[in-house]
C-alpha cells in the first residue's frame, strides 16, 4: 500500500554539530537501506526547503509508523501523511 | 524536471450531468495520453477525497502550465504545485 | 486496518427536498449496512455540527476510497482521513 | 459521555533523557490504568506522527479535564477535544 | 454541564424574504423558550457580526446536539462548541 | 460593558518551579479579587486545555487592558478578545 | 471608545445592478453622515482590495453593533473588530 | 514606488461565455497598455494556477488602487498587495 | 502616504530585565519622536494584547521600512503592513 | 526558468553577534555575486519586515535548490517558492 509523506525538517539551533552530522549520516544510510528494500519508493527534495516528498510502499499503517518514527531525524520532523489509492485514470 | 501537483476537484452542483460526464471522459483520455507520453509520471487518488497527487516530468514551467491549464476539469480544480529537486539520499 | 474519518456535510441550499430526503435515507441504509459488515466500526455525531467522526476497518486504501466515494452524500462532504496504527500503550 | 481527543506530543529538546523516560513510563502506566477502568475507551496512534486519537467515556467535562490535565506528558501536549453525541444512523 | 457555543450565521442571498423573516421569528421564540427553561444560560451578540457567543447548560452532548440542530437557522450556522469545566480559581 | 476573553497559557519549560508556583498563586488571588469586585464576571476552564473562557464587565477598553495586562501570567498568555453587545433575543 | 474595524466587501454576482447601485449610494450617504457626527472617525481604502480599515468612536459595544449592522452593505461584509485602548507611548 | 501584487482569478460558473470572453480581452488590452506605460513592470503567470504575480511601479497607493480596481476582471480577483522597498544587498 | 501597521510584540523569556527595560524606554522615546515629526500619525494599544495598531504617514516604502526596522523592539515584533488609499466616501 | 521566492528571516536570539554579523556579510556578498551572474534577477525588501521577495533565473529545480540551500542565512529562513510561467498578456 502506498502513502505520500511530506517531511519538513527543523533542527534546533544549538545542537552539537558532530551529533547532528552523525544523525544526518544515519538518516541517509537508513533512507538508502529502505529504498533498496523497496519500501521507500520515491524520495524527492522540495526545491528551496529542507523538506522532502516521499512515497512509501508498505504492508500496513503499523509498518509505516515503525519506519517513520524510527528515522534518526524523526524528532525534528513534521510529517504530513496521505494514503494513496489507485486512480481510475492511471495506466500500466 | 519533476513537479508534484496536488489537485482537488470541486464540480459545482447544478451543472448538466451529460456535460460533466463528457468532461470527465475527456479528462480521463487526456490523463492517459499524457501518461503514455511520459509527461504525467505518477497519478494517485487521495483516499477518501475527489483529489489526486501527481508527479509531472516536463521541460519547463511553461509546459507544465500548458498541460495543467488545458485539462478539461481545470476550471473546477484547486492546484498545489511543488517543484522537486534531486534528493542527496535518493539512490538509483 | 483502521482509519479515522471526519466527515462534514454541507448540502447546498436549493436542492429539491425530496431528492435530499432520498439521499439521506440511502446514506443511512448504506451506513447501517457497512456497520453490520464490520467495516464502519464506529460512527459518532460531532455534537452541534452536521458532521461525524468515524472509524473504518478495511483491507486497503482502495477499499476505503470505494466506500467513502460511494456514499450517497459524498458530493456534499468534506473528508479528513487519518490512518491509525496500534498504540504501544493500548491494552487488550 | 464520549469525547474524541486528539493529542499531539512535542517534547522540548534538551530535557534530561532519564526524566523523559520516567515521564513516558508514567504516561503509559496511567493510560493503561484508565483503559482498565473503562474511561479511556480507545487509544490509537496517528500513523507517522507522535500523536494519538483517543475516545474517552467519562461522567462530565470536569472528569475529562482532571484526567487529561493529570497526564504526565500534559505540559507537552496540544489537545483537540470534540464532544461526541449518538449518531442517528449508528446501530447496536 | 456547560458548553460555550459560538454561532456564525450566513443566510444565502436569494432566499424568499418572508421565509427568512419566519425563520428568524421562530429562532427568536425558540431561543427565548430555551432561556426560560434555563438551558440557554447566556446569549450575547458579537459586536459587529451576525454571530453570537452563548453558554448552554444541559444534561449531555446528546441534549446539546438536539437543541442546536433543532434551531430554525441551524442550516445557515457555523458552530464552534467548547466544553467548559469548573475553573479552580472561580468563586461562588 | 462585556467582553469575552479566551486565554491560552503556555509557560516556557525551564522556568524556576518556585517562581511559577508564586505566579500561579498570585494569578489565582488576582482572579478571585476581580471576581469579587464584579469585573471578572465568568471564569470557565476549557476542558482538556490549559486555557479559560472568561467574561469581563468593565467600564472601557482601557480598563480591560489594564486588568488583562496586569495579570501575573500575562506574559505567557495568548488572548482573544471579543466585545459583546446585547442580543435582541436575550431575555431578562 | 475607539474600535478598529476592517471591512471586506463581497457582493454576490447576479444581483440586480440597479439594486447594487442604490445600496452603494445609501452606504456612501450613511458613511458620510456618521463621519459628520464624529462616530466614524477614520475611513481608509485598503489599496487594491474592495475593503476598508476604519476607526469608530462610539459610546458602547451596542452602539457599534447598531451602526455596523445597519450599514446597507452589511449583509455582504466580513467584519474584523478590534477594541483600541490608549497606548502608553501615544502623545497629545 | 514598487508593489508586488499576487492576483488569483475565480470566474463564477454560469456567466455568459461571450461576456467572459470580452472581459478577458479587455483585461489583456488593459494589462498591455499599462505595461507599455511602464506602470505594470512585471507580469508572470503562476505555473498551474489561474493567477499571476506582478510588480507595479506607480506614484502612490491611490494610483495603485485606481489601476487594480479598474481592471475588468477585478470583481473576480483576490489580491495580495506587498509594498517593496529597496534591498540593501541589491545591486545596480 | 498612509500605511496601517499592526505590530505584535513577543519578547523572549530569559532576556536580561535591564536590557529589556532600556529597549522599552528607547522604543517609547523613538515612538514619541516620530509622532512629533508627524510620521507616526496614530498609535493605539490593542486591548488585551501586547500589540498596537498604528498609522504612518511617510514619503515612501523605503522611509517606512527604515522607520520600522529601526525600532528598538523590531527584532521582537511581527508586522502586518497595509497600504491605505483615499476612500471615495471619506469626507474632509 | 523563473521562480518567485519569498524569504522570511528569523535569527534566533542568543546567537553570538559577531557570528551573525559574519553570516550577514557573507549573505550579502553571495547575493550580490548571484545577481552579477544573472541568476538572482530581482531582490526586493518587503517593507516593514525582515523578508525579501526575489526572482531567480536558473536552469533547473536542482540549481535553484543548490543556490537557496547554500545561502549563509538559509538555516534561519522560511522559503515560499513559486514557479513562474510566461503570461499570455506579457509584452516584450
């Protein structure tokens, strides 16, 4: 099942830069791992903002929540989740 | 270049049903044609709403505007357009 | 899978009253049928508004969309859909 | 009487992690106790967000306020409270 | 139990003036009857707007909904309902 | 003259707890004094939130401002002020 | 006492043009009469919009409501009323 | 003096198509005339919406209001006006 | 030229009280100086909030920006600027 | 391709003033360099606010994102990006 997820990141000023760098590296590794598993289907940068628009393909709401809440940057993210159904005009 | 477009449709009550049916059929044909051309890359239904989330792959803002403003249901749609850039963590 | 759906109803003034009465009767019959099937799990009236808060238990986003978009009053409803996951503190 | 309560949690960065862990454990124990008493009727996680949608069954607005304002994480929560009435199409 | 209710009225242009006049007279009679019964505890006009702020004292959410949805102008009103609890600093 | 005032309180985390306790005690004493003077006519807790809905009966905008801006918790409050006029359907 | 009032005008399309012209002439006459009486203290056009920002000097909320609700264009106006107090830095 | 103006156009359904066509032709002629005069400095289409972002260079707020309120499509437009000052980092 | 400016002040908790007191004294002196020059035409307190509604009479957007951005409390203010034109119904 | 970008700057209180001064100087140098390259086509100050409205002329969404996310003040900015198409009424 597909979900569109828009994630806005706001890292508080004053965090230790090394800690932030590690979080970002972990986030990247996790995002790439989930893409390789076919669960994080699309990942686009919103031009001009520290944000992304993504599409996830997972088994259930529970799996989606586990994935999103387990992201290293989750505590600094605002999430907008939209469940996607098949569109009658979609081909292929 | 990629654009995420969220389209909400609100057809005014009182329109002639045959006219609406023709508009919807034209919209479907146009959407499928644009998908076949590779310009309307993704088309998903927002579950529970008369709305879709789409991704377009076109040459320019002008081409995007020509496509969207030429849709048969355009006069009844509210559009939210987001330009998408490559994400540094995207693979493939 | 569970979805919380908040539905606000706004019937345009000027519709034929008999037509509206039939739509409401059909809506009620459909809602009760879906409750008996176990798909429309909870249905509450929002006190003071022509609106409800509901919980649906269905197989997929597609099934949710088919149910909601098939409601007789769907053209007059504004929907807010929220996918629900299991809460770690929930019992039973 | 039933109330739908949507709770969003935002724990400020910089709190002592042990203190936060204790608050979360206390919150969980309190939530489970209230569920066992039949007052916290439903508790669902909003998929992808540190938030829940709940239904409470209590005697009065006063009892609801005492329960909510007594939650260990209350100072970090944004609450949206909706009183629920019986829906004329609800069965059972 | 007390509820604060803010009601905004928007009567569509084009309604038959006699019908509107009858609705307003019925609304006034109903409002005064409910005040005499002690259920519509306070009724204030919002200065400068076709709106009121009211406080109701009723037995339950169901009774509140029956009263509000039974108002003659209900189809033209937007309602904001807030359940009120006892304040620890209130006297008397 | 009457004013409806909705006050939301948000005390920043990290303030000295003794200082906060003193502020709250002062706030309570001040609120009760103003009630006894007949200026703070009604004071209700918004169920589930650290907020109140109040009605003030004062001579002028200036007096209202002096009262509100002099509250010990004023620096932590968000105020929504609504001037109330007599409603033509109000009795008594 | 002073009130800032922001008025947005939205005249529905399809009204009889002669009727609208009479309403606007009546509105202008009424506005000028109230200015001459010293009650409508300031009247400015919001540049680029069919809207005004005004300051009224009246005895009470009731008088303000009578004036505003009696304006010929009142049914087509959205009002934002702000009570104004004396500013401690104001001179003269 | 410069003003950024964002104009959204919403032509009501049911207007006579010939009338609308004349309005649009008049609007275009007026827009081009104002561009030639150097008053309508920039005119861009918002991609995907029946809207534009424009910059005007006029003598005063009054002149801006006369120009905008005189546009043939003005009754169907929502305007957002932003006065622009010189930026300290602007060159040339 | 006239501008309506609504200023909301939010001084962060934790600033040195002496520093804040000096800023406020400087702000007051500056506001009074600008009033004496005839540039800060009106200055009203919004009743119940740490905010003001003001009218400025200056030569240009640049002068307005210089004045506002030079206010001692500017870093703590949220500004809403509205250019004001002459209203056709204004007298005198 | 053209993009309208509205940037609001909010520098957190408590940053080291020298660091802020360096960031602002770097920002200015970068903005002027991009203007000289013809990529930052217009740069206007929003009168009364620490904000600007800009127009960029770049090759792609990716280039826009690289430019914006590389600005020294980017971590303190809120961005609103609008892709601009050619307007059919634009001349020249």
